[in-house]
């Protein structure tokens, strides 16, 4: 099944859409700071990955819906296998991706690339070495053309493609981009604040304490 790709007329920009999605799992905003078409014209927003992957040293963890599983090994090899499973044929003449793997890779992953380097610091924060989401849909904003597209592939965690899933994700994004701004997803968490409302931050220690 080819991916669903639909241009959507929306008053929202990527920041407003990301604000509207506050509370959704795996929220990602990749914003282009360069609106020059030759250097960077696209911003991407995605959320609700169909698969999440994390690693703690050689401990690799997967999560898909309510299912979780774990194995031990090289996280780079585990990621290589996942990328091969979810590979889609490229569509011609598209300036944006069809989905993707978004997240962050930590410095400690070096231990599986250059094992001779010393491992000096202790991992006392219990933070993952990488935390990634595999996304089957996203919204692409073209700042040069002032247009937005929804892309939905219907990819499932087992590597299959579901037309029903592609339509569900397409409908979800169309509802989020609607100017009415009404949340239609029954599983969505409540927004911590209204879109556009000022965010009031307060420090939990003094300036002198910070300088010390």
C-alpha cells in the first residue's frame, strides 16, 4: 500500500501544532531555523510512535502499545535490524520524509563503536543511552510555499502495513490541524496549558545558589 499523503490547509504552524499536542507520547518538533529554500525550508511534527526503543548499556528495550520486551546485545545492531524492518521505498520528488526514527543518541553509545576507550564515569542517573521512537506518520510544513502535508504510512510494529492504521493516523492529524482546535483523540492526555498561554517558570533555588 502506498503512503497516504494529503495537503492540508491549516492556520497552525509547527509550534502551534506541537503546543496542541502537549501530553502526547513521543512528541517531536524538528523546526527549521533557516527558511532559505536552499538550506532549510521544512519543519516536521510527529507524535505517538508505533514502537519505542531504549538502551542502557547492552540492555535493549522495546515498547509497542502495551507490549514490552528486552534483550541484551549491541544497541547499534538492534537499531540496524529495526531500520531494515521498517524501510519503505522512497517516493520520487518528495521534499519531506515519509516517517522515521526520531529521538536522541547519548555519548555512552561510543562503547559499542570504540570499545578500547575508557569507561570512567559511573552511570548513576539511570538515563538511557538512547531513546527513540519509530513513527508511521508526521506533518511536514514547507515555509517557502506556506503549505503543510500529512503523511501516513500505516506501518505496524511487526513491519506490516495497515491501511486502517494509515487512515486512523491521517484522521488524527487532520483533527489536530483543524482551526477549531478540539481534541478528538479519546486517549490524549489533558493539555497542561492552553495553546499560546504564557509559560510561567520559577526557579527552585536562588541565583547565588546557582553560582555556588
